């Protein structure tokens, strides 16, 4: 009886360890530059602040970089002039190719303010 209880305990304990995955934290920082007079609307995605952090699901540095890059597109051309997007993975600052940012400053969807 003792052996079967020990085996059952080990099996259950082993399964719980196997199902526990290490989840690293990916934090993407988005810093917007608003078109003149459009600050309130541009910064609304960050609760009224020019810059904010957003936690993303990412299991690797590469996935965190992809998440950062996915925040670069600018669909509000007459509201947001540009963005600087940086990321940290598991506390380590990731280096984007554009002065630390993952968004190219000469993107065709930047600098379109009227």
C-alpha cells in the first residue's frame, strides 16, 4: 500500500511540475509623438500619457521583438505623427535597430500630420 501511495504521489507531483511552464515577461514601451493639437486623442491609448508599457505574451526574445514590432503601425495618420517602441524581455532591455526603437523613423505611415 505504501508503494502505491508513493507512486501515485510522485506521478501527480511529477505531472504538476511538467505542466508548469516558465513564463518570461515581455514589456513593450510605446512612446507616441502627436500631431499638433491632437495630443489628447493620440495619447488616449496610453490613458492620456505620451508613453506607456504594455505586457505582451511572448515565450522568447524573438517573440517579444515581434510583439514590439507589431505595435509600430500607425493607423491614425492625422492624429499620431510617430512612435518609438522599445521592449524588455525578462527584465533585459532589447535593442531595436533604430536608436533602440523597433520602428523605423522613416516609415511611410509616420510624419503624415496635416
